[in-house]
C-alpha cells in the first residue's frame, strides 16, 4: 500500500455525522507509526473451523483479587464458538462468548449468563485471541470470575493456546461482514468505521489511532489480523496515568472495586504528561507504541470476537474509541440487521 489509506465514512448509525466527519479529518492528518499488512486480503486461517487438540492451563495473580492465584484452561469445544465454564458454579450452563451475553463494558468487558454470579470479568484480553489467532471453537475453564494477570500481558495466554495446539475440524468456517460502509460516533471526537469485505477478501484489517494528552501522544497502527501480528502485540500491557495508579494504591484501598487490584509496576504501563514511569515497549523512533497496540488488539479485537460462532471480516477503523463504543457498535450491527453472511467458496 502506498500513501495514506482513504476510507468511506458511509452511513452514520450512531452519533453525529458532522462530528464524525470532523474527527475523520483529524484522523487523516495523523501519520501511521507502524504497518504490518499481509501479502493479500485472503484469510491467514484455514477455511475450516479451528479448535484445540488438547488442554493447556496458565495461572497468575488475580486481576481483581491480587492476593489469590487464578487459573484459566483452554480446551477444545465440540460446540461452535467460545464458551466460558465456571468450575466453581457447576450448576450453571456455560456462557457463550457473544455480544448478547455482554453484561457491561463500562471499565472492562464482563460476560455473564444465567445466575448473576456466573460471570467472567476483564474478558477482553482473553477472547481477543479468537480474532487474533483464528481459533473458532474453544471452552474456557475458570475457577472464578477473576481472570489471571501477567507481566507479559496476554502473551502467556497465546503460549497456552499454542501449547494446546490449534487443529482443523471438518466443519466449514462461517463469515459475516457489514452490508455497507457504516460509521459510529462517540461524544469526545471518537469514531469507528466498519467497511465490508470486498469479493475475494476473507480477512480482518484494522487501522487504529489513539490520542492522549500525556507522553503517549498520538499513535497509529495499520495491520491485518494474523497470528504473527497478534502474538507480537500480545505483550502490550494495560496503561494507566500515574495519578490513576497512585489513587488506586492509596485512597483506592478504601473501596472494594480497587482494594485488591493485582496491578503493580511490572504488569502495567504507567505514564504522565511528560514521561513514562515504567519501561514502555514497542519502540518506533521516538515513540513507544505499546498503548496503541494494546488498544488495537487486546481491546478492539476483543469486541470483534463477539460475533458468536462467525468470523468478522472486512476493515475496521478506530479513532480514540474505547470499550463502550466498540461494544455498542457490535450490538447495533445486530439490532439493525446490518450484517450479512459471506460465502467465499461461491
């Protein structure tokens, strides 16, 4: 690809068309810091559904109960899609990883079905593997609703899936894309564009940009979703401002929501207005692209893994967006009948 890519804004589904157009002009002026495009727009994954040959477990301190060790196990699934099984609630049915079971996206993604106790918090860094590694059918076994946290972000999860070994099934993969170019706007100069896959295209392309009024500044990456790129980006940690981190470790001890957070200086990127307070990753010139890679893969691709048993294909453009706009957009695609099946073989 030569020059800056141009995208059709398309029909506005939510937000202000004028605000989206203005934000798109800002987005267009932002240079791309890193590009990782595949040789073609054909999916890097086999046209058959993929599952796991065996099981693999990984453990770490709890994200929300840092004093307790938590374990997650990746296992094959005979049912299409990803499923969550709470081993400590054996009377509950497995939760289907789908937008219909999203409980909240306020601070992190929480999936739940049946009993209010049958949930899993901070699922984004786990289910993003579905779109990133292309594995269609997986059973996640967890011993609580609190997922483990790692110094290497989601790389230990990627390694667990690789250890379990991704294998092909006899069932054909199923694909969906949007029927037309669509735009979703937020209330702070943020937007998402969903563009349909063209004939012969069966992959997912993402153009993602962020803008922070801290040392992070403006960052943008353009890439195709492939296992190599996702593995590369899975090292990108959650970030927090120094003020947020200090509040969580001081006054936050008084509140249940932050009292036992498992974050510490080794597993989170802490930043201020003019400098980083922990060592950043993904250096590109004078920038460190850890925040944008985290946003593009472990956040946005998590929302793009909420299409039930189908693979979403096409192009998604994200500017300054976050969990709530991501998930509201996916929900709106279903609510307004804006998706269509794609049959590559025809």
